C-alpha cells in the first residue's frame, strides 16, 4: 500500500453519492510532503516520456501539478474556469462536466501557452467520469499538442472515466485506484501490479 492509499484510509471521508473527501491533505489543506512523494511517483511512471508541459484545471489539480512540473522541470499551465479578461481573446476552450459539483463549465487556456508539437502531461486530483481529461484533450488537440498521458492522484475505477480514457488511447497512471467505496466508509483499492 502506498502513502496516498494509507492517507486516504486514515484521513479520507466517504460521503453519500460516491464522493471521497480528501480536503484535509490533498485539495484544501495540502500535505506538501505527500505531494512531493506523489510527484516522484508520477516521475517514475513517465520518466521515459518526453514532456514539454504539464496541464491541469484550476483549482484542485494545481497543487499536485506544481510538484509534478517541478519534478519534470517543465512549465505548468492550468485551464481557468470561465472567461477571464486577463487571459485575452486568443483562447482555447472546452466544456467540462464536474462530477463533484454536478454542473458543466467552460475551461480556458491562452493559446500562447500551448504551442503546436508540444508533448503535454495532464495532471489532476481525481478521475471519475473522465470529462476533465477529455476537455483538456480537446484543448490540446485544437492547439496541435500531443497528450502523452494523464497522471491522476485518485481514480474511481467503479465510475466510467477509466474505461472512457483508455478507450480514447490515453495512458492513465493513477496512484490510488479505488475499486469500490461504500457509504459506511469502506474503501477497496485495486491491487498494485
């Protein structure tokens, strides 16, 4: 069992509706030592892949993505939710559905930060329905970039995102793959290979 899985079991909370609350260490209050270890694990998984940039969506993925970008020594770009005057008009946009929030929103990246031919690793905190990664893939495709993989902290294998991304040919590496969660707090992880 890796450090993220142990932390999920000790400090994570299972909420009704398939929600896993990890805000005490991952996406509200952040355990930087854990994130540094996660970045090392992602580096080990993708170290033989040429990566030019890291891409994530604000806000929960940014902390993890910062450590991953530092580990790969490449810039981090994050897609902003909604329209922002300071991003400019030459933007790439995709609609994304959030499982946790139960709503769709547009994410936007300035075209100047994604150049044709760049190889980009997407980093995010959760994979549930796969819509965030697919939205970022749409942006990368439009920019002429190559999506080289998705580095996911926590994957909910009991939801359709894993299959959807793998069927789209996306190399997904998750540090904690949850096979099942029950409302009484029981979490079952996929055995590590």
